[in-house]
C-alpha cells in the first residue's frame, strides 16, 4: 500500500507535465518557440507539442491587422509654422521571427519612426500645402514606414493624419477667412437668386403677353369666322327665297297653262294687273291695247247699267 501511493503521485505528475507540453494555436495567431534560449521554430494554427524543460514559448502574437493611434507630434512647416499632428497607423505582422527579434519594442519603434518621417515630410511643405495635401502626406508616410519596418517583420498597410492643429492665431485667422468666404458665397447665392427671380418675372410677363396676344388673335379669327358664316347664311337665305319665289311663279304659270283660260279671263287678269300698277306712284303708265279695249267694254257695261 505504501508503494502504491508514490506510483500514483508520479503518474499524476507525468500526466500534468504531458498536458502542459500540448499546445493549441488558434486562428490568426503565431507562436515563436525557443530551445535552450535559441530560436527553434514558429508555430502556426493547430496542435503542437514541446519538449519539457528544453522548449519555451518565447512570444505569442496576433497576425490580424492592428491599429495604433499615436499622440500629437509637434512639427514645423517650411514657412516656420509649428503645428500639432497626430497619426493613426494600420500595420500587420508578416514575419513572427523578425517581429520577435528584429526590434526591442516594435510599437515604440513605429511611433518614433512615424514622428521622424512626419517631420521630414512636413518640413518640405508650407502651411497651406500641409492643410490641403493630406492624401499626399498619407501616401508618402505609408511608403516610408513600410520600407523602414520591413526588417522588423511588419507591413504598414495605411497611415492617416487624424488631426492637424495649427497655432491659435492661425486658427483664428482661418476661421475669419472661412467666415468671410461663407458670407461671400451667401451674397453670391442671394444675388443669383434675385437674378433668377427677376428673370422668372420677366419670363412670366413675356409669356402672359404672348398668351394675351394669342388669345386676341384667336378671338379676332373667331369673330371673322362668325361674320363670314353669318354673311354666307344670309346670302344662302336670300338665294333660297329667290328660288322659292321663282318656283312659285313657275308653279303659277304652270297652273294657268294647265287651266287653259280663254281670252276674256286673260284680259280680266291683265286688267287686275293694270289696276295694281295704277295704284303706284308712277306718273306715266303705258296701257296695252288689249287692256284699252277691255276698259272700253267695261265703261259700256257701266253706261248700260245706268240707263236701266
């Protein structure tokens, strides 16, 4: 029984030691392993076993893209203006071995390198160029840092100027300039608005005059058409009346012809026509011979009547 207890203890210690030698590296992670103080290998994602008491996990690092926001750095422009600029660096570890052994403190090294590179670039630019050339500065910074950090196993993907803070006096001058520029643009916009309004009013009056003239023209055309239509209808009415009168006369003549009147009836009708003619205001009346004979006959009849 006394011999069994030490054996169990030894087995438990062996199991604990074996478990401690089994390592699992997660995704996007790398582990630098040393053996007896020297670099041995780099573990990537998966299951790994190390030799106890000989191998050591020297450094564990992430392979994801990292972001470092550095505090504002004082820089001097070409025209001797001191300003504060803070930067944001996006980088990624590409070689774990170089990252582990290339530089003592990689983040601090990147910060110092960023400040130095920024001063060199800004020193060649004037204030106005610095304020308007962010994209150019970012591109130059990234290219310089990428080359400088390559021996450290680091790739700089992007550099951004987060803030550019000029001196207070320059800020006041810039604010006044921006205010004046806003007021100038506002005045221009007001003038353009008034101009457009005047043009619109003139266009409206012009359009109204055109519409009025067009309406008067259409009204004149309609009046002329109405007069023309009335004249045509009046002429048509007169022509129709003449046609009806002529038709009536023709019908009367036809009826007389169909009745075949004798000479006495014809003379009587002639006398009636003469009587109607005599009722007029004419001073001279030409009496046909037939009517004269008929008139004598009528007088003779009247005389006979008187004798009786």
